[in-house]
């Protein structure tokens, strides 16, 4: 059967998620309300994360402050409570416990520290292998994880309160196991009230049953969303370690997570990347682990990019999930098929993802103007001194891809600002065992970038020579 048709028969199920509400009504109950202001100046702090805690410090609920720095909670019953105010890049402030009587309204004002947390001063020495569950509060991994969680919590609340109307551009494509050719592709656009734009499942369900669940006709892959990463069931089953930024993560500092050794269900490992200067959360990169079939990490995983809107609220900006599709194929031994014996084979990779194209308030006001960039260029084959046609151009770990024309030209448009890696793939590279060339790019808002890439002659000739030496002459 033709490969693309076989891929069609291997379904990949994607399940949705509904999130709970973040801010409770404030009528006919015990009320806790107040404001968050900057220590010293007294200026209101908009979109600060405020937590309502019980007297033992356990979290009850959370919300974001408005433009005047105000917040309000409804307590389910009378009792003793505390408040915590958090903002990204700064130390938290926590009140002493206070009593709230039946039907009583209590006002509290919190002074948010103005001294920033110096993430840039954190040094990662080599590859930090000190992966710990619940690292000590002052440990570097705990500090960076806490800053990332502030943005995750703000993202979860924005989704739960359904504050925006989003236009989402989705894509889904199938690729062969190796190489960048596209066997099948479709794209579509949806518009709706803000909710989790990609796939997850309740944290306790993922803890109990894993992130990958084979079914009779399909396999479900679940991505870790903000609610999952914030859950106790996640932090109890994953250890944390520091990760230094590399060429693709310049200016960032990462906190890596991976399942504890006793965890044998399909799970996830990855890195949350945070801006070292501002402590802003940028990206989540992850791979699936302990899959029910043998597949390498780069075939199964994903990426989620976060963005803070001008209003200060957080959204998931773009995402992509890579899902291996496996099926039964005739077994091979020494290049020959074995009649009557089948084996599980990687048939292809399904990529599903999308991005937020437009964000509006519920009354129709555009929240932000995202100036899009364009990237064009030409790719040459140095061995033939000619353009390289039909090469696949991709921004790694995103949905942006195209192919070169007969003159080796390409164009990618509507690119949001950010750090990317452009890859160039071609069937000739696959046949020769060459890794796709990679070009780091920094894309500014509204930029027009031009890339000229020449495939190195020496690399191609070495690869062709190796293939020739490995192939016996008749």
C-alpha cells in the first residue's frame, strides 16, 4: 500500500480540555479584596498574580489585578486566610494570616517589592545533572521554575476567565520518518473566545495513565499545558535541573524537567526557557519518554511559545506537537522481506500545531498589532554552481515551511518576532546521510530578512565519496 494512504489509516487522536474559572463572584459572601501597589511609589500594579491562601499557606484560588491594581475573592466560609502577590521578575510578598468572619468584607493592601530577581547572575556550570524533586527554595532550579510558574498561572487564569477573542491558524501535516518532505497537509482558521488552544488532559489523569495512550485504531498524544505544569501531581513526579542557553537559546536560561526514575508510564521531559534579563517565560520544549514503541525523541515531542500582551496578560502564542505514526509492516532481515512475519514500523510523523494570529477584547478592540516579518532567500548547490530546486525550507519546531522554486528561491511570510533556526532539507541530503543545514535567525517586528545559503561543496563531495566507497561495484 502507498505510504501516504497507509498514514491516513493510522489515526492520531487529539483530545480537548476545559479549564475552570479563576475569579469567583463577589456577591453575598465573605469577601477578601484590596490592591497591590509598588513599594515606595505606591503606583498600582496591573496584572499582578494574587493568591488566596488558607492559614497554613495552601493555595485556595488565584486572580489577576485590574488596571487599578485591585483584586477580589469570595471565601467559601469564614476562617483565617493570607494573601500572596507575585509578579514576574520580582520577589513575592505574603501577608500574615487574618480572620474573615461570616458575611464580613476584609480589605488588604499589598506592597510589591521593587527589587528585581537577578536571573542573569545564575551560572550553569556545564551540563547540570543535579536533577531534584522539589529542590530547596533558594536553589537556582527552584528560582527559575517559580518565575516560569508565574507566567503559567497568568496564562491559565486568562484562559479560564475567557478574556479575549482569538483568531487561530491551525495546521496538520504528515511527513515520512526521515527527511522534510510533506506527504499530506491541511490548514484551517478558527475564531473563538480564549481557551487552551492546544491539547491536554487533567493532570491527575496524565499522572495515572500517561501522556501517550494507544487505542485500537489510533494513539492519543497529550501535551503538558499550563494547568498540568502547575499541578502537584506533575511536580511530585518530575525532577528539576538547570540548563544553560545555547546558540538557539541565546539570552535565555532554562529549567529542565524529567520523570523520576521510578516512573515507567509514557511521560514528558523538556525545558522551560526564561529570559535571563527579564525572567519572562518564552518557550516550553518537550519530548515524550517511555513510549510503548521504540521511537527516538526528535520524532515525538513539541514546542509551545508564550507571549505577554501589551495589557500584561499572558497567552499561548504558537505551538506544535510531533506524533509518530506506527503500523505493522513486513519484517526485513538483510534487505529481504520475511514472509509471514510483521513488525511495528515507524510509518511517518504527524505534526499538528498553530498560532494566534489576532487577539481582540470581547468588545471587539484589537489588543495588539503584531508586525509580521518576511524571510526570503536563495539556496545554491555549490557542486553544480546552480540553484537548488525543490529544497524544503522550514523554521525548526514551527509550522512555517515552504519549498524552493526552479531558481532556488523561497519566501516565508507573516513571521512573528523571535529567535528561529532555518533548516534546509533536500532528498539528496537524505540519500547521502547529510544533516539539514541550519541557519540561526533573529526576527524583529516587521523585518524583511534575506538569506543566501550555499550547500558546502566539500561536505557533499565527502558524503558522495563515502556512499561510493560503501557501495560495491558490480
